[in-house]
C-alpha cells in the first residue's frame, strides 16, 4: 500500500487501541484533536495579535478545561466542601463519579505544545488532519507518554521511513527490556515490599520503612522507564524515532541534573511552556525561586489530584531553590569542584528524592508522615518488623546495581554501550526474554496509567 494508506491503517489501529479501554472516551481524544488542528490552521492564517491570542486561548480553554473537569473535578469539590466546613457551612456537593480518561494528561500536553508552537511562529500548521490525528493518537505513547512534540514527530510522517538494517530488531530488544523492567524488576521483585510497607498499619521499624521507601523508589523507576522503553521500541519497529525519556536519573548529581534525566519529556515541557514564559531565571534570585516553586507545584499536581502530589512537587521545588543558593554560594570554590563534593551532592540528591517519593506513594499526607516518622526512628524500639531478610537483600542488591549502573552510564547511553559491545545484545536479550517467561507477575497495569 501507499504511504497514505499505511498511515490511515495506523491511525485507525491507534483509535481501536484507545477505544478498547473505554469507547466513548475516544470521542474526547477526537475532539481535542479537531480543536487544536483547527486552531493551528487559524493561527497560520491570522496576523492580528489580538485574534491570534483569542485562538490560542480557545485551545488552552478546551484542553485545560477537559483536564480540569475529568482529573480535578472531584478534588476541587472535596476541598471546597472541606473549606466551607471550616466556616460552618454544611455543603453537600453532587456526586459526580467522574472517570479519568486514560492518557489525558499526556495527550493534552502534546496537543497544547503544538498550538503554542504555532502561535509562537516556531512551527508551521499541519494541513493534513489525518497526519495531525496520528501524531496525537499514535498508540505506543498515547496512554503514558513520552510527551512527543509536534516538531519532533510530524516531519516523520511526510515520507515513509527508509529501511535500516537492524532497526526492527533493536526496537524489539527495547520492548523486551522495557517489559523486563516492568514485569520482573518492578512487579515481581519490588512491588511486594513496597505494598507491604505502605499498606501496613504503623508503627514500623526504621529498617522496614526504609526498605519499603527504597523499594518504591526503584519500582517507579522500572515501571515508568519500562513503559517509556516499550513505547520507544514499538515506535522504532514502525520506523519512527522518539527521544529518551530517562537517562540514568539515579546517577544525577544535584536536583537540576535529576530533572534533566527523569521524565525528560515532562520536565522539558514544563521548562519550555511554563518556566521560561514566567521569566525563568532572568528576573533575580527571588523571582527565580518563585518560578521554580510554582512550576514544580503544578508539575506535582499534574501527576494526580491529591495533596500528596502537591507536596511532592513542592519538595522538588524547594530542593531546586536550595541547590541554586548553594551553587551561587560555592561558585569558584576549589573544594566544590572535587570528587568528595560530587559524591556528597549525589548522596544528598538520592536522599531528597527518596523522601519525596514517600509522599508520591502514600495515600494521604498523614500516611506519609507516619512513614517518615518510622524511617527516622520514632518507633525504633516498638516498631513492627515485617520485611523478610530475603526481601531486604533483594532491595539492597537491586539498589546497589542501579546506583552503579546509573553512575557508569551517567555520561553515555544504552545505545552507545551497545555500539561498543554489540555481541552482548543477543545473550542479554535472551536472558531477559527467559526471565519474562518464568516470571509469575500479577499482570498489574503500569503505574503512570493513573496519571
């Protein structure tokens, strides 16, 4: 078939893939697609600034309005009720029972980036509705990212991909690696410990609380990086290229470095469409701190409609602010450039990230407080010891392996490593495939489906 027919088949398959979850919500995906495609065309034809702003506001209102209703409707009603109760007003809101459409956080940001880029004049509007619809709905990254920019994908639809030796094999290898991270490492080896600790009544012994926190820190890495790796590999099998979404994040030295490595498609989106437009670091230290806090608070809220996610984002905003202060205070100091300082910064980064993950995993802020109290010895004498020695050893070995691998790969990539040692690919691939076949996981969904 011709390239146009092949793209149409891929578009239809992507909609079937999404509708298999809940068919009516495919209409929401289609509606978002139609609005932003039409807005892009109008922006391309309109030269008057006021009209251009109006078209952009339409895109923002439709996309963010849908996101606010489906994702934050219940959250806003619950908090409004609680706030009114503080003033003695007994308000009983209607029960909405809003179902969160899977992937809405991802494809909303994806289509918004297109409208904003066209408004800024950084991208020409796409004329083909089918091409734009395929960009929005392309199934590998539709439900859990990465958040792909129009400028990075639409040009790949202009002509059929050329045959490249080994590309499909490498794509399948990445898919196997992603599933290995999810099924074997996240679900089988780590999830039981994390669920046991965070689902247990308190108090807990410090070692057990730390084991659960570190287990979740690794679980969410393998779960989300596993999905991203699957998406990148699946796209590659069709001849499309996505950028990395994770680059050895637990090898980061500093929190700025961490966010250059963790969920890269989201962190760069927040940087380009929120942090820089607010003024970035161009308006003094105080305004920079405000911008960082605002962006990270919104980034936390993007992950979920709960105060735990807001606290998680706020902690990272605080970390980034403190880091900027320390960097300025130690600028030019010789000791700050040495290996001991780098090792200390690495340890501090890992510690801060682990503390923040407690809020990300906890059911509410009070729950997170109990976990942290257990971690820091509040129940050292009478805390329950629930994690087995085998589980402790598993978490310790995986943690040591990940930290070592991430530091070694901090300045390179998996692809570069394969290029240097291509003969390792087949045996490693075979080992991962065998582990997948032998693993008896629960078949649980990817964690980021809920976001």
